[in-house]
């Protein structure tokens, strides 16, 4: 009985297979389209460079000046840059472009891997400044370089290379009245209770770049950084916390290239609230650093 069932099942499978072949090959005529010999799939050559990042590129007025080329990489935890011959040629071209456009600035953004041991925003700035030193060697002056940093957003093996930096050409600073008025508006950065450290957002990094270009075009201008607190705790301690917050933000501005001669940090502690300290919402608004640019004629 068991053998009869197996035989019937085998016959059914043969009938289904034969019918499918007849319909596909004889009726539809698709079998001739199938190659008799298998097509070999090429195996990609191994490489030590990750291919998920476009690599080094330069933008000017929204367009890429130098298209994709060998990327600019660093090893994890290192600020040393991996420079290939073709990338060196690209940097030479970039140097020639900047030399012929004297009013332009070069913003260099260092990259780092967030949450990876040995990687940090400071390391990213070091990578950016390493590239800046190369550009100084190609004829640029330090006052035409603006530095920034950003997380690369990619994860790699511990022994691999990662994208180290990118660059963007910034045109001469616009002097339109409305642009300057916006830049002169005070900026507030808010802190958690008792804290002096602060994650820096992209909007503030953009602001730093704008401020640096303005300050370099106007040596008489200056930027002040004033720390504030809520009314919790005693006045002396709050004065210290306010100063710590001001120094945190000042260090960020200085690392981006703001000259120390145009930068002043101070603390008001709990003396100048802008909101009601009787509520948590008000206290959160008072725990701040105010950054203000002075045009020099104020």
C-alpha cells in the first residue's frame, strides 16, 4: 500500500513537471531565451576602502567643482590622512582655484564615528585642520579657512578606514543689511540643570561659519559669550556654572577658528533671568549661554 502511494506521488510530480515544460517551451517558446551555458558572475576585487561614502568632494555655489575621486580617509582613532596621488592632484586643483578667487573661504568639515571608542568631535576637528595645513602649503592663508565637524553616519570594522573630511567653498560674506541684522541677533544655547557640557547642533555650526567669515572681514568686530543659570543654589556656585557654560561655548567657537582677540567669555550666574524661575519651563530657559556678535561700531 505504501509503495503504491509513493508511486502515485512520483507519477503526479512527473506529470506536473512535464506539463510545465510543454507549456513553457512548446507553447510559449521561452526555452530558447535561456542560455545553455551558465554566465559567470565576476567576483569584486577586495579593497581596504569602504565604498559607502562619496569620498572627498568640493562644492562651490551648490555645485561640485571636482567630481568623485579617490577619497580622503583616516584610520579609526587617528587624525593622519590617507592621501593618494589622484587626491593630491585634486588638492592642487583646489589650491589653484582658491588662489584665483581671493575673496572666497574654504570650509573644511572633519568627520568622526559617533559612539566608537577613539573617535570624537575633537578628533574630527584635528582631521579638518590636518587638511587645512595641506591647503596652507598650497598657498592659502589661515584666515581663509573655516573648520567644522560632523558625524559620518557610517560604521566600519575596527581596522578599516573611514571618510576623514570634506570641503566646501564659501563665497565672500554678503554685506546686505538684512543678512547682517540676522547675524547680529543674539543666540541662546540651553543647558541641563547643573551641566556645563552641551551637544552642538548643525544650526550652531552653520552660525559659527557665518560669524568667522564676518569677524575676519571686520577685525574691529567681536563676539561675546555670556553664561546664565536659574535660581537654584547659591549665587557663587551659579556664577561658576555660568562661567563653565560660557567657556564650553567659547571653546567651540575657538576650535572653529574664532580669534581669541575677538572673543570674550563671562558669567552673569543667576542675575539676569529671561523667564520666571518659579516654573520648570522658566528655569529651563534661564539655563543658557547667550552668544552675541557686535559689529564694532556699537
